[in-house]
């Protein structure tokens, strides 16, 4: 269990065309969400290599979110379908490695779904708070 | 003329090759004929140094090919990478053939230029373990060994002064010796993915020990055999039904054993202990990169994702290098065991890698290295 007052660090990869817009909409619509996420904007969710996810975990992220446009809505025709293929391997591998499934999420969020984005962040933060710090977190990183 | 799918029994016409070969010298003769008749420019063979050491060589000398005849069980080398960029014929264990096909899928080997003569394989042994086993179990000085053989589940060593000593492989494996770990749970014993599938299983009667059973798998196999028959290097005849049945039976026994051992070798790990289970051995890593260097299915080249983005100082724990490799090989690992063999820190990498790769491959009903037309699951989305 985590110590009192501990806030998880969550890295959210957001695609420029949908989920980053979604995060924006969440702010404009004033949907409350915890300040636990660090958003990294990428041009397409297909850009997110498993390498980036590993690096986030090894640098001390407690959870990583991979978000992008809904299937069929990709700005680059099928970038998010490629994300899905990679994600399935990534998910299996991290589970086999012993990382709790709640630490890695894939979600499709469009630019208008501000509330969905805020709820998603709320849910994940609550779950990760229960789990405590990630076992891959390097020593000395809070 | 032979046809695809033929089951044949054959042997080398050259008496010397036939006698020295493990089972009739057919494979040696086929390779020599391919070189002689210009079917290929080079042949990859293992140059015999002693019973525990052999080096792969790429040769265009027929005599060198003929000299390489005879099998070695304690020199596990995967030959796939030697076939790159050449017009070659090569002998291959099932895992060599798998690696050749995986490399072909990744555009590194041109299958039209590569002739693969598969050999049945019940498993190979690590030379260091074998030497230790000779001293501890057989009470023989490794220097005195002149030959070895596997017969009816027993491992037989012949010494200089003509003695033969046999111990059951099960017994050896219980004592921690015997075959390499990845060979124990391997279930591809007959190289049906090669061009020819050769071996001594199913050679019965007066031919036992002096002929090779050979199954023709594809057109390249037909070419190889026709070429060798034309050159007068081999003689073949159709195998009897009994021989075919015996070969299938031996294979079934070996595959069942592999399946049973797999359950014993892979431990059930509770979810909360997994991270510890994987991180502990990985912490011994010294970042020498040997496991990537020898990996026969790795086609990334020298600078790749696993090596470029990780820091040496991360090696005391799970590092980026291992995480990338565990993921990257989960659809292509053939469990050839080379990474474990070369690891200077004795990390059981093959075992760790397999516990990621096997479930992932089974889930997708995909076996790497069987058919060049099977698309690796990682390449599932291709731009139309």
C-alpha cells in the first residue's frame, strides 16, 4: 500500500487529432480530474512504440495510457489499427512479466468526448492509487 | 525421378562416406553433389575439430564437404545466419530450418537460393555440460572420446581403446546433464519445414545404420535429390510401409516426451511473484549483447531498438534491452537455445523468452518458421 498523500504518476499518450482534443474539451467543459496525468502528444497513436511505454515504466510511471481516435476515424487511415496490433502484444507481455493489468490501458477517445476523457483519468487514477507504486519504478523516484 | 511427398531410403554410393556418415552418408552426398553440379555456389558445413568442437564453414570445396560427414550431438550452432546473401545448400536441424524461414520472411534470405537439407533431431547437448557429464557420470576423460551416438534412448560414448559406455538419457537429465533445456521441450523433431527431411528413424533391417530415411518436402528437395542421383553420388529406393510407420512412431514418442517435459520445465508462477521471478536472473546481465548476436531469428542488424535506447546502468534490474527483446521475439522465438548457451552470466534466457513466446504463439495458432507464407502476427496490418 502506498504511503499517505501519494499521487500516482500517469503517462498518457494522446494522438493529436482525437484524444488530445478530448483532453482539451475536458478542460473547456470543466470536468474535474486529478492532476496525476502527464500528457504526451503524438501525431498518431500508431506512433506509440512499445519502446515508449517501456521507457515510461522504467523511468517511474505508475500507469501508461495509450489513447487515439476511434477505429475507422484515424486521421492517417489505419494508424490506430496498427496501435491495436502492437498493444495486444504489449499487454500480454507486461501481464506475463507480472505488471498489474490496471497499469496499462488502451482507450479510443474522440475530440468531442471531454467527459469520457475526464472519467477515464478518474477511474485509472483511483485504481492505480489502490495498487500503489509500480514495481518497475527505479529507486529514488517518487 | 523423385516426386514431392516421396518417402525414400537412400545411401551414399561412396563406401567411405557411407561408412563414416552417421546413417548412410546420404546428406553429405547430396550436399557434395549440389556443389559439384553447380546447383549452389557454397555449402555450409561443420568442420570437425574434436567431439566437442566444430566450426561452421562456408566452403566451395567438395572434399571439405565429404570430410565433414558424421554427426555431432554436442556442438549446437544455428546455421541460419550463414546462409545470408549466398547461394548455398546446408544441413539443418529443425530449428535451423525454422530460422532460415523466419529470416526469409524478413527479407534477409532468398529461399530460391537456399537449399535446406533437414536432419531429424532428438536434441543436442552443450559441450561444457557434456564434458562435465563424461567425468561425473561416465568416468571417462573427455580427451579419450572418439565417437558418440544416441540409440534407443541411450547416450553412447566410444573411447580410444574401443570401449562403449551407455547411460539412459532420462537418467542423465535427472542428474542435470543430457540435452539442452530448450531441446527437452522442443516438439519439432522431423524437419518437415526443410526441403528434404532426412534421418535414421525408420531405417530398419539390414540397412539399419547404413542408410538414411528421406522425405521429399518440396520442389527444391526434388531438385537436390535428382541432382545427386544424376551425379551418381546416391542411390535411393522407396521406403516400406513398415519403415514409414516406425518413423512416425519414433516421432510421436519424442513429441509426447517434449510435451510432458514442457509441463515440468515451465513452473507455475503466481501473479504476484512474476516480476521477481523474471527480474532476479535478468539482474545478472552484463550487457555483452551476445544473446542478440547469436539469435538466428533476429534480423534487425547491429543498431536496433533493443540496443540503442537503453543504458548500461539499468542492467542491475529489468532493462530496456530485455523488455524490448522479450516483446519483439514473442512472435518469432523458435527456442533454439543459443542465447542461453552463450550467456556469460548463465542466465536461462531461452527459458524466460519461451515463457513469453509460447503462450503468445499458441494464442494466435502461429508457429514460427514452418511456412514462408504465414504472416508473422506482428505484421498483421499492412497498408492496402
